[in-house]
């Protein structure tokens, strides 16, 4: 097994190594997606509009589901029945489709570590920036053309920027919804929202049919009933929920979730919005009352894990819930730009300690990555650029813990300045706590939206090996380097024990 980032600088991808072969999989021309480009932000305007003027996602989602039910493409419980044996494996990726180096760099390792898996689950943000059906060719069908198994998906907020039209056309073969009636009177928030709302792109079916040929083998065929579903596979049930534009679910989906969560079968929740993330608890509200996490924690539902995308890194929180362990995971490193981990404070949420918490990339690698990125952008490399050792030393001091990798680097005014400027948490009991709102603003402005087009990328995906006794979960890294394509490093590993269930 190759060294991981927890073992060495080489395992993290910092030392000079042979570039990977992922570019051979890419189309000849790739449009580089910039999240600092005003036109990109304008295309993705529906999220802010929904937060400001009202969110139509719940209504539109149920129109999609009702269309599927009326047409006979789905049954009331939206269950996907599979014939997997009691022992099998599947992979999980999320937040994938930028269509550039960061997405394609994941593919060789995914094919290697995912060899022999029965299917894949793609959770959250299949496509960026707005989920258009006309971009699925280079951002879905081409990168995963050699994955020889079905792919099931749940949408993220970016898939909803297209009104879910592209997602439903690709994964459910559903025609576009008719336009809703214009709201009246003209001065309401809904009227203004509809005026400014980005309309769905018209799918080019000829273009889409041509793209489908890239994943047309019978072994790759997949059919799902809607944007949320339950999948019965071997000894477990996997439940995928659609958290829409703003990270909540509507009343009808909440009622469905409570219904399909009943029973003794062990369950894994897959969601576009993680429940534990960045040392915070986000239980995910259900319209009409209650939360998704209430359902996950209820012992009569027998959930053993909840895995969420949306945040573009890996985090693992093993939470004790009334004597039972539920594994809460963030796994959104499948291909988009990297969200920082160095901004995560010392972990103290849900009874989870820093010693139990795992993340990828390591905080030190995240800080080194962003210091290099903004050093280049601001033309201040000598000031901003930190080595991974320097980043590890200053973060160990600020978080009052030992660095994961040994480092002999000294902590200087420069490394402290760079760590503060890039949103690293202040030292415990520091007066900097008084400036926490300012630090959060800086973090939101500086850290998200960073992109790079050369290794290391610090991407990741999961492989889950299922048996009646348990589920082995491994987080594999994808750096874009050749050695880690051939032998993907394992950055975290744990096993979920499954209780015996009669008749399953």
C-alpha cells in the first residue's frame, strides 16, 4: 500500500514525482471554470435569489416526483431493488463535474480502487456551474466511461440551478416540466424571483444521445425513480435525499424519509448537505418540523452512517448516540475545487474529540496549498508561500496539538501572519477570539473558489465493502500523480459493525 499524506510529504504529493496519466482521458479542449468570474456567479444566481425571495425547490421537486409517479416510472416508496449478494462493494463520489483537471485526476485511482465494485453513488453537484444537460458529455459520460457498473445520483444545489432539468433528463429520462404559472400580484417577492430567475437550458437530445454512447454497455445501465430514492442492496438499505438549493427538505420528502427509514435493516443516509461539518452540527430542517438528523438518530430506524457532499474535502466524525455509534462523514472531494480544512477549529462537536476526528487534506496541507495559491495570485510568493512543514508547525501551535507529520520548522511572525490571513483558527484563549466574525469573513472571501490545474489536487472518494457483519469504509486520495494513480493511498479507514437482522 502506498504512503498516505499522514505518512510523508511524498504521500501528500508535495515532493517531485511523475505526473499522472489522467490528461489522456480528457477532451482536447477544456474550458477552465473560474468561480471568480462574474458571469459564472450570475449563472449561479438562483441560490441567492432563493435565500432572499423564497425557495421554490420543494414545490418543483414534488412536481418532478409526481410526474414520475403518474407516468409509471416510479412507485410510491421510490425504491431501487438490486440483486447484490450479501458481500459486495460500491464506491461513492461527490461534487464532481467541473470537467477539468481536478475532476479527471480522480478517475484513474477510482477505476483502480473501484475495480470489482457493483455500483457507484454520486452524491451532490453532479455538474458545475449550473447542471445543464448539454454539459453532461464532458463532465459525466466521458470521465466515467470506463467505470463498468451503474451510477446512481442525488442532486446538489448546483444541479438545481438548472431547475433539475439536466439531472432528471440524464438519470431518470424525464422530460422537462411545463413552466409554472406567473405569480400575482406583480409586486410580490415570488414575482421578482421569477423575473430574475435563471431559466433551465433547453436540452439538446441529439447531443445527449451521442454522449450516452460513452456509457452504453449493459453492465453500466442504471435506472432511478427520482431525485431522492431508497436502494436495497445486500444486507443494507442506502437512502439518498435531495436537499435542494438551500440544504433542507420539503414536507412530502420528509414524510417519505420517515416511512422508508422504518424497519430493522441497517441504513446509510446519503445527502447533499452534510450533518456534521467544520466542527458544526447542521441537522437539516424538514418543512413542517423536525430534522433529518432526528430521523437518523432514532433507534427504530437503524441508521449506521450519514454521508454528505457539498463541502469539497473529507471529514469523519464518529458520534456516540445513546450508546450507538453513527459515522458522520463529509465526502465531497470528487472533482471540484478544494474547500479548505485548515479553517476547521480544534474539534469538540457531538462528543467527538480531535483525536477521533479525521480530515483530508490534512490541515497543514490545506494551508500550504492555499498559501501557494494566493502567493501566486497576489504575486507575493516569498511572503505567502508556506511549505507543508511550516504550515504544520504553525497550525500545531494554534490548535494546541501535535502535527500529524513530524516537522522541524520554526514558527515565525510570517507563518503566523499567513495562517491568520488565510483563516486558520486562533490559539485557544487568544484575544483573536474577539475577532472571530472578521476571521470568518476573511475565510469565506479567501478560501472558497480557489482552483489549481496541476498536482497535488487533494481529491478523494470512498470505497465501501459490505458484508452481513459490517461495512468497511476507506477514503482514497487522488493527487494527480502517477504513483498514487497506480496505488491510491488510504487516508482514513474504519469499519461499521452491523447487527444481525433476521430474514434480510
